[in-house]
């Protein structure tokens, strides 16, 4: 599975019990260091410091709310690499879970080939933060509909999509 918004490792650690492998991404340097420490020794977690998007780029962290380590967003800069999921050429992805503070739309655009090839369940946190980047949540839903996906359920702000 592919998971982004690895934060300090809580979700990757929990998901490692459910999946053969978890590839997690976290762009914030401090969060990434905690993720490494908190998931040490868990051999089926592959960790990457970076962000997911629709193309190769670079970014920096905007500490929108310094007291909330899960609320950091991407801004222009050169602190880390942004990369498309498709660049990893996965051949067996069952789940894509993204909680990346408004950048979900670009990450699913960068996963179009993977989604087409693997038909994973897709879980996105959609809470309107894409507006910062000029994208409404409805555009992400429409993009996924164009790939044959429909909303299966919502759990708070997490929306789960499955192939229609």
C-alpha cells in the first residue's frame, strides 16, 4: 500500500500489520525523524522523506499551525522532493491512503497509471484544503470518477473511493 502524510509513524505502523508492505511518505524533517524512530525495526515499512504530487518538483514546509504537527502544508522551496506515485512503477497496490493537507488532488493525478493498473481502494482526507492550491474537493472527486471510481463511504473527513 501507499500511504502519505506519514507524520510521526502512527498510521504506517498500524498499517504494517495489515499489508505486506507499506510505502510511506513524509516531507517534514522533524516528523520524518520521529517516523524513522517510531517505526524502527518494522521491516515492511519503506520510508521516504518527500511529498507526492503530479510531477517531479521540490517543496518546503509551511507550518500553518506550529502547535499541530499534522497540519503542515507544502509551499514553494527546496527542502524536499515532490514525486509522482507513478514514478515508483508499483505493480501491486491495494490501497492508497493520503492525508496530505490539500495536496491530495495532485497526488492522485500523479498516480493515474498506478490506479489504472492496480485498481486500489483510495482513501483521501478531503476537507477543503486544496483551495490553497486552487483545487476544490469536487474536482478531485470528479477526477477519480473519470478513472471509474465512486465514493463508497465517508468517515468524518476521510472519503473512501472504490472502482465503480
